[in-house]
C-alpha cells in the first residue's frame, strides 16, 4: 500500500505540473483601449472661426430734385440718359474671422437642437463703375463724358441662429441652421467729369451743380448697421471629448441701401446743391468657414 500511495501522488503531481506549464505558455490577450469620444453633445461651447465671403451687387440711380431730374431726362440730342449714370453691378469678396458661442441639447441618440451666435470681422468689399455723356449748360456745347463709381465694404457682421443636427455616429454631427443677421456696411459713390470742359445745368427750383474739368462733381457715403436673415448648414466632428472641428456655409441677406451723392459745386452763391441717389440692392453674400469649438 505504501508504494501504491507514493506512485499515485507522483502521478497527480506530474499531471498538475504539466497543466501549469501549459497554462504558462498560453498567449495573454492585450488590453483593449477605447478612443475617447463625446458621450453627449449637450452643453455650452465657445470657439473661433476663419474663412471667406463673396457676393454680387447691383446699383441703379434716381434724381432727388428738379435739377438732377433734368440731368436724368433724355434730351433732343442723341445723348444716352441725358447724363444719368447707367446702372452697374460688381462682385465683392474678402476674408473673415471671429468668434462663436452656443448651446446644444442632445435629446436622443441621433438628434440635437441648439442656438448659436457669432461675430466676424470682415474684409468683404467690391466696386464698380459706369460711363456716359452729358450735354453742357447749352446743347450746342456738345457732349461731355463722365465716370460714375460705387463701392461697398462689409466691415463686420454677426448672426443669431437656431441649429438642428443629426448624429450618424457619436462623434459626427450634420446640421442645418438659420436665423437673424446684422452687420456694419459702408457705401460710397462719386460722379467725375472725364471731359476737357466744364459743364452744369442752370438753377432749377433753386438747385444747381457745376462740374469743373476732371473734378468730382457729386459724391456721397454712408455707414450703417443693416439687418436681415441667414440660413445654411455644416458638419462638426469631435476630435476629443471637449474639442470639435466644424466646416460651415451660410447665405446672408441684409437690407438694401441708398446713398445720396451731392453736388460739390454750384453755379452761383445761394444755390442749393443738387443730388441724386445711388440705390444698392440687398447686401447679400455667401460665407464659407471652418472653426474650432471647446465644449464645457
């Protein structure tokens, strides 16, 4: 019995050692690390943006007094528009950049809503010109060429917008947006005598003007805050839990504006300076920009 017990113990020990050695040789599974993504988009965020803007503008003209009404009226001579600047158009473009602040509410796995406001400094600007001829104080003096120039500069703009977004994955957001827009817009206009003789129209209703050779005859400018609307969309991607990168397009449309161009010289002391309006159509432009947001 003693020999049998010793043999049994030896056999059990051999089997156990073999199992332990086999287990020691088995490969160990590497630990799994998960990439951190935003578990929820709900909350406040702040960020910066940069990009560019572009648009187009049309400008027409209208008289403000009896004297410029005569200037704008065709005469018996074959002179186009009697001296009124022909309508013109131009394109505008420039860079922009600024800040945004917003709040998201993710109300289920795939959808969120929110509100965002932004403010951008802008270099969007453009200019255009048109040319024509006008008769002198008397038809026999012949035709005198002129050049009319207009320009526009959007100094800054901002928006307050609602957002509705869809999340195809936890860290990718596609959204549409729209709301209120406002901005500081500067306009200028001038009317220059391009001929080698001076010209003018005798006082009518107490108004007159005189254009010396090569002189700016009429000029005007304005700077005001325009308001309107905006709409667009974009995509936003969570780079890390608190940092997102976005690309966005907006169409902005703000009020139209008229600029009064007033005569810089009159025919005689006591005359009131004539004027006419340069009528700009709506200040509308496109915005394409990228941005970074930090989520609290």
